[in-house]
C-alpha cells in the first residue's frame, strides 16, 4: 500500500472507531457497525478522502463468518432442517420480490436510462435483485446495462436496511428472544487459533474457485462443519467481533462519494422508496411465515429482509434474535440469487431484438 493510501485508510479507521465508541456510549443498536457506517458515509459524501482497504474487509468477513458458524450446533441444525420448506418459500419470495422491484424501476426509469431496450432492462432487472451486489453489477455491465446505477441501487438498499431494521427492533423492544445458544461460550486461545487456521483455509479454497463472498462463505461453511460435528474449539472474542463489525461498516460507508448523490437523484429516491416498501412487504411475509413455522417473527424479519448476509446476521447476533435461522435463510437466498438470477433474466427479459417488458 502506498503511503498516501495508508494515511487515508488510517484516518478512516480512526474516524470509524470514534463513531463506534460514541454510538456505544449512546447505546444505539449495533454501534460497532452503524457508527462507522454513518460516519464514513457522511465524510465520503462531504468529499473527505475516505478509504477501505480490501484485505481488511476480507478479514472482517472471515471473522464474522467464523463466528456465525459457531451457532450451528447439531440441535440447531436439526431445527433448521425441519423448516426447509419455509427457507424454500423465502427463496421464491426473494426472487419474486426482486423481479417486481426491477419491473417497477423499469416502468419509472426506462426512458431516462438511455441505450437500447436490452440495456435498459438489464439495468433495472439487476438493480432489483436482492443480494449479490457486486455480482449483479458485473452481470448488468456484461449485458450492456448501466453498472453505475446498479451499484448505486444495491449500495443504497444495503445501507437503508442496515440502518432501518436495527433501529426499528431497538425501539420496539425486541431483544434477547433467541432460544438457540452457541455451543462454545468461553475463549480458548489454542482452539481459536485452530479455528482461525481452518476457516482461513476454507476461505482461501473458496476464493480459488471464484465463488461469491469467499471470505465470508468459506469461513462460515468451515466453522459450521466443525460445529455440526460436535467440536467446540472456542468462542469468538468480543473485541475481535466488534473490530470486524467496524470494518464492515467502513466498507459500506466509503461506497458513497460526493458524485453519488448528484448522479441520478430521481433514481436514488425511487430506490429508497422501493427499499422501504420491500422491507414492509418482507415484514408481512415474515409474520405469516412465523405463524406457520412457530419461529418468532422478529427472527424471520431478519431472515427475509432485503439486506446483506453479514449485516443481518450481525444484527441477529447482537440482539440475540435467532442467529442460525437468520444465517440459514440469508445464505440460501444468496446462493439462489447467484445461481438463478441470470437464467431468469434470459427467461423473463427481452427476446432476441424485441423490446423490454412493457
């Protein structure tokens, strides 16, 4: 890393740490992620030279994935296996909701986006997909869509959900209803070192395959496998988990730049309105699913909300709202989106040289 970049990264981390400590003092929800997210977003929009170093972001995803995998004890895994049909319904719901959001954006903005019908539909379709922000941006670019608008839509959606959901839960009094506790409760430094080595190897192997979110998914799957097998190596130290949350908040916040808000204000406004609408629809769906499965609706709201895996799982972890269930729902949805969204685009999108959906 060059010296100027090192200074920018260090200054950004100092700002994020100060914001996290302030939010912890104010007792805001998820202070170690929301504080850095708000501070770095504001600083970036105001033109400050904020920076997130990718290796630190990867390390934060590795820590969070490893920590979440510790919740998947054999008993919890059996519980999740019993609601496989609910997870399948949630996947179908997410795909349908993302398609509907994309159609709505297409109706509102197709004429303003420019380009040919195929490019316009690619822009709105991949902007509406729930999950896989970087992958959706690349797919849109490959289909001659506006990758800048797609990236802006996914960034704004993630930030809105990450800020909105924890505050709603905090002020509604939902906290500490998680019936499934992690297996390991104490930190064992030897076991933690072994866990770290195993999850790092899993993340590295997944990165070699070119899969999405390898540092999170590889660490999560490895940690899950160890825990499901009944081995309790160590709990995750709270300071390490807090540091990882801080780095994730920074990685989200620095996506906002001064040009971001001036590029397409009407597009961003509709993304905000659409995201809030999706959150409300997901909440209604979660309550119906909760009635059918007897799982607490708050857990299913996090499991079905249109946020990112790490952000929603962190919210569940801090508020003790069914971490394994939330993680299982979010992971299955991400896999489905990454596997099915592109084939569905071929099926529901323009045919040949024809126009985009009306």
